[in-house]
C-alpha cells in the first residue's frame, strides 16, 4: 500500500513540475487516473471486505464449553470419599445439508460482485476521462479557429477605423466589423469557460493539481476517421459487458441463497459430551448426546419461497438487461456509422480549399471586388463549417467510447 502511495506522489510531482515543459498525453492522464483516482481507491475496499467475509465463512463454529455444579466446600451430606462436585459439558454444532458450503459460495459470489462493481466503475470513469480529453481537444481546435478569425477581424477593424477617420469608408462599415469582432470575442469567452469545466473534470479524475488546458498534449494521437475499427463478431459482442456479467453473477448468488434456504429446512445437529463428577449415581460419569430441533412447525417453507421468487426476479431482470443492451448496441452502431459517413465527406482537401478561399476573399475585399457584408458572411460560414466538423469529430469519438464501454474489455474479465 505504501509503495502505491509513494509512486502516486512521485507521479503527481512529476506532472505538476513538468506539465509545461512536457505536455501530458492521454496515456499520461490514464496512468495518473489509475494510480490516484480516489473513487477507484474507495471502491476497491469493498473487494477487500468481501474477501474477509468469505474467509470468515470458511471458519468452523466454535465449540461451547459449560462448567456447572461446582461446589467450593465440603457438604456434610456428601457421600463418603467425595470431597468436590462439578459437571463439564462440551457442545459442537454440526451443520447439515451443505449449509456451510452454500454460505461460502454466497460469499464468493458477493466478492465477485464487488469485483464487477469495481471494474464497472473503472471502465465508466476511464470512458469519462477519454471523452473529457476529446472534448478538451475539440474546444482547443475551435479556439484556434476563432483566434485565426479574430486576428483577421482585428486587422480589418484597425484598417476600417483608420479609413473611417479619413472618411474613405462609411462609419457603418467600421461598426459592422467591430460588432462581428465583439461577437467573436464573446463566443471565445464561452469556449474558455467550457475549457475550465473540462479541465476541472480531468483534474478530478486524474488527481493532477494545477492542471491547465495548456499542459495537455492535444495534438498527439489524432485518430483517422477512415481507419477500420475492429470489434468482436456479432455473437461475441456483449460477452464481456460488465453489466451482463454482473447480472449473471447475481443470478448465481440468488441460486446459492435458495440452496441455503432449502438446506435450512433440515435441522442442524448439536453434539454433546459431558462429564459429571460426584453428582450422579455413577461417579465420574462421562456421556455423549445429540440434540436437534424437530421441524414440526417451522420447515423454512416461506423463506424458501422468497428465495425462489428472488431467483426468478433476477433471471427476468437479466433478460431485460440483455434486451436493453442489444438495442443500445444496434443504436450505437447506427449512430456511429452515420457519423462516420458524414465525416468522410469532409476530406482534408475540402478543409484546405476553405482556408484558401478565406485568403482569396480577404484579398478581394481589400481590392474592392467583395463587399464587407459578403466577406463577413463568408467568414461566419467558414467558422460555422469548421466548428461543425470539429463538433462532429468529437461526437464520433464519444460514440466510439460509448460503444467500447458497452462491448466491454477486449480481454476476458479475470475469474476468482
């Protein structure tokens, strides 16, 4: 435990000390997330507790020792030769019908459920981290587009201000481009506030202090939209889904509970060994006995019925979850396919053509071939198109993460 805390501290110091000199990649953020996320750390305690309960279930019941009928002085009515009397009784509970085995199985399934709960939280938070990183990248790219246009507006605003003072252009044109600049600055402020929210989310997930957008490497690891993405075959897609694995484990847990309640209809045995010195017809009497409840009134019938209902309920819930996940899988596939088709229409050449047109419009406006209104209209169209492409790319990456989370890990979940 102290080794992990030491490594976590070293990693945090490394990230805080070198975040500006060497920007953090998504791989770096994931390492910090796995080492330092407190929600994972807290959830992992449940596994340790479940393991302790499982080990406790394996322990045999303690024997019961009773010492009675002890006299500390000589009684004048005692028989000749007897100076002291006492009785010792030893009792040991013997569970029947495999109750101990069923109880151990229940604790094993409860431990596995704690493991699945931990893995479910792990993959959900990891997916949130990836989505937050992709959102931070999208906001950064949108900000870069705004900076490019803002510099262009700022340059034109200064020229129009000078020309207005010289009465070469109307003041209305200057106010028009100034209004466009102010609108863009307000939009940039909104983007900045969104960046703060996203960076805060990443900082909480990774526990990296003083994290900023500038300390993230948002250029590395850009995925190609047209690459072939491998997923398991149709009949194998949900076999590693954590939620399904957890429901299957809960069915096994309910079945083990029913087995225990079914076994409880058979009474346990109480083995008795006693020794009575001086208090019976036979001196130093040693005897053995056996006691058990007679199942005359209570045969655990209703507990068995409740356990059977619980098992049926779990099985019905598993079918419902399986149907919902299958429907979710089809929906995500369709969404991802449509988003991908749309993105493929936005080729890199088309984006380069838009940038070239922007420069052409700027030259034509300076030469008087394009009006200010036409220039501003094209810039707004250019900005909207770039932002739409960036947002659509972010949507594609989020949908891809949702699909990966639904399908589950590529490797099977560990079994205990």
